[in-house]
């Protein structure tokens, strides 16, 4: 259905036209500002459906937040969000105020929408003896110019051309030639020379990988080597020091547990991320402001396009191998929301260094000879699952799959250290404040559960759920490990070995251990990752990420275990395989339905939590739909 | 001689003669970077894997993907 937007200066007669077309009786009046909100109605013209929107009048597209009234910024917002493919602008002009109104018309022309100029207030113009040459005006603007009465015919008659005001560029060019003198610039020469190196056909890719490796090395290794120091310090202050203080003022043990070992531990978890995230963001800001980031996108774009992602997505994914938290945050540098969200959904499948600590212990015990292959297979499987997730969302989305790439390669610049530090600080600050809250809350809840032995009771009661992946009831410790692993995956081994130093003996040999590792690889991101996903996207997408990774983890682990032990219990294994298949089919189908409900736009499906804003984002005129005239 | 985007080689100086049948949102973006009908463009280089292409238009150094710009038609300037 085509959308028609009524645009024009205040009091040029938009609402009068709206009422005429819809048969509505909206308030009209002869003063500017009668319409202060947008109204949308579906109408039919000769059986063709249209969605007509009346907007508050504006004089100009220029806006500054302080002086533009709310009704006018509403118009600008709606215009900004309008889709050029299905929207036609009806620009209403007050014939007695041609010059004033053409100022807006010319601005609208530059937007590239199909447009019809409607001359209104003919009576006023006639009184002032004004005659307008419509043919001449139409030629100059490149769009139909008609009188009000002929609007319906004009809409039906032919395809309305898109107006692209290419002349603006000619004017800009002529003006530049006239006023500009240029001496050859050193900066341009430097940029050309550097580009010859960085974008070189042979050296471009190796240099790119070297840059990425340096980034990874600095953030994960240098930042990571600072982590124990931060951890020791913050544990000393926020956990032990805090607990000692609370004991000194003789608080009850339960409160000490919740405050020091819950809240305090949460603060200490956040602190351990500080060096990694600070270094990462410093490096990212450096890459961005120096101008290399767009070169990186240029070099790797071809590879990433296979995944339906732009070249820049490579950076968050690489970072994700170190730690998912900064990986998710690095996705901020992407241009479109769709690319950012997709990258964020894929990043948790990149096996982070915390997971590597778990693999290392298990592999040493169960696969002494082929350890590196086992670990490599886990990394590869993570990447495959990320690609699978991407393809799934891509195939359900109705809109074009990837935003077109049109990036300017700016001249290289020497970044200012002060600016870099400022940017790093503001990003770090955002992480601590917003993600920190959730991390603290979850830590507090888990510590309370642990204090009352609820955690082990809970683990024991849900252990049967894990039997199809080879975890028997006497191995309920493994489930406790999974639960504390939600906090941070590096604590899994710590939990297991502190509860039972011989925890390895409970696993069903190498097969059971590998199934457990598969689950560890894929199951829900740690609480810090969840917190940043929520911070960067929406609560709904965070829950989706949790549920989806849990399903994939369970499916992969069970399918592996059942296939590996197939000949021992053929019937049982087949049943489990069928159940897993059904579970996945059902989930994928419901994802598909959900995306369909949002007109194939999964980004707005992710943002929509049933709030009001959802209606404008994905429905438009749902309220009045079916209410044709 | 009419050229497709895929036939452009580094070092070429070409004129844009037609947008062909491209998505309007894309055309709008192109316009914002000064790619208007008749504008002269220098082809700087291709990425190491062949795509995207770096071009110079109105002093702006720009990259575009070959498959997205495939409908654009050019002639030697």
C-alpha cells in the first residue's frame, strides 16, 4: 500500500484536503498550528488502497532541537523515517504565498521522494490577481503540479517520478570553481601513499590481519594480563574488605552473604572487565579516528558479505574471541541498526577466552593426544552456529538483506590523544553504569541461592533434563557448574573442583565430556554479555539471544551424544533425535511468525516489546486498517 | 562504448550515463555523494579480493560494491 504524506507550511490547507479525501471531520481553522499531531487513515481511490497521513505544517526542513516545536519535529521525524520506496509526498502550496512555500518545496525536492505539488487556496490567489504557470513550474521542479481538484486523477494517471534535485550539485560545483583556490595538499599525498600500502592488492589483507591481531593482542593479552591485578584488588576491597567491615559491625551472616559475596562480587566482576574494555575502546577509537577503520572495511568486505554482514562486522567478531562483552560493544561502530543487531546476535557464539580455560582442563583429562583438534572443532562449531543464526534471520526478513555499502574513505588523520581518552572514558563509563546494574543484581541473587544450598538443590532437581546429553544424576555437580558459569564462564572449573576435586570421573568418558563442552560453548552468554546485549539492543533481543543459544546448545549436545552412543540404545536415541528436531522446527516456525507479524522486519520485531512506540515502528495504520472509505 | 560497473578498471576515467534500474534508496545515497548523471569519475583501485571498488568523484574518495552498482552504465570520459 502506498503511503501519502501531506506536507506544507502551516495553514496551507492540508487538513482540509485530508478531510476531503477521507470524509473525516478533523478540526480545521484559519490559523497556523491547528494540526498538532499526525493522523493516518486508509482510503481507496478507484479501488486502490492508500494510507494518507496528515502532518503538522512546517516552513523548513531545518530543525534545531531547542527552537523547533514538538509538533514540527514530529513532522520531521515521520519524514525522516519514511521509506522512499512506498511513500509519495503531497506538497500542498498556498497559491497566494508561492514564494514562501516554494522554499519548502525545493528542500523536499532534494529528498528524492516521488512528489506531487498541489496548488491550494485558489480563491485567495484569484482575489490577489495571481496566476501561476503550472507547466513551467512542473518543468522546473521535475514533478507534477496540479490544482486540488485534479489530485485523484494525478495519483491514478501515471507513475509519479521521483524527484532528484541533481541541479544542486551543479550549483555546488559552479560555486566551488568560482570561490575556491587550492594548492596541492600534503595531507592528500600522505593519504594516497598510505592507501597504496594499506589497500595494496597483495599486502592489504596481511596488513589488515596484522592490525586485527594487534588489536586482539592488546585488548585480550595486555588487558587480560592486567585482569588478575584488578580482580585481586577489587576482591580485596569489595568482597573481603566489605565482608570484614560488615562483620565488624556484627551484621547477620545472611546479609553479609548477600551484600559482600553478592553485590560486592558483582562490583568486582565489573572491575575485572575494566582493563580489557578500556584498552579495546582506546584502540577502536584510534582505528576509527585515524581513518583506518574504513580501509579495513574496504579490504575485508568481500569475505563478510558471505555472512550477510558488512566488512566492519569483522572487528566485533574478532574481539568476541577474546571476550564477548567488548565484542558486543564494538558492534556500535556499524552503520545500520540491522547490521549492529545481527553482529550482536552472532558474537556470543565466538568462543571467548573464558571458555578456553574450561576446554583446556577437560581436553587434558579426556583427549591427551588430539586436544588441539578438539578445541579447534569447538571454535569452528561456534562460528558455524553464528553463521546459521545469521542465515536464519536473513531468510525470514522481507527487506533487502544487506545495507548497500557507500562509504567515504576519509583522509588519514593524526588522532588527538585527549580525544581518544575522552571517548574511551565515556564508553567505559556507559558500560559500568548500565551493564553493571544487571551484573550486580544477578550476582546477588546467585549468592543468596548458594547460601541456602538452593543452588545445589535446584541443580539436582533439573539434572534429569540433562540426561540425554550424558549427564547422569550422580553428576549433578556438572549442572551446578553450568549455573555458576552463567556468572562468568571462567568460574565453571573453579566451582567444579572446589565441590569435588575428582569431578572428571563422573562424566561419561570422552563422549560425555565433549557433549558437555559443546553445551558450554553454546549455552547462554554470561551475565555480563547479557547485560551489554540488553544495553545495546533491547530486553527482548537479550531474551531471544538467551533462549536461542540455550536451544542450540541443548540440541547440539544431545544430538552429538545420542549419535555417538546410537548403537547402545537405538530406540531411545531415535526418540531424542525426533524430539530435538520437533523442538527446533517449532521454535524456528514461531520466530518466522513473529518476524512476519512485523512485516518481515526482524529489527523492529526485536525492538517491539508491546510498547506504544511499536505501532509507529511497524504498524503505521494498524488501528485504522480495514476502515476503508 | 557503454561500460558496466564490472568492466571498470583501475586508472579509468569514466562518465556516468545512466543509473539503470537501481533501488531508489541506493540512488538517493549515490546522489548524496555527488554521483549525478554525467559526472566524471576516476577509478582508483579494486580491493584485494576484487570488490569493492574505490572511486574518486567530485574530490570524494568513495567505495562501492560491484554487485550493488552493477546497473550503473558508464562511458569513457
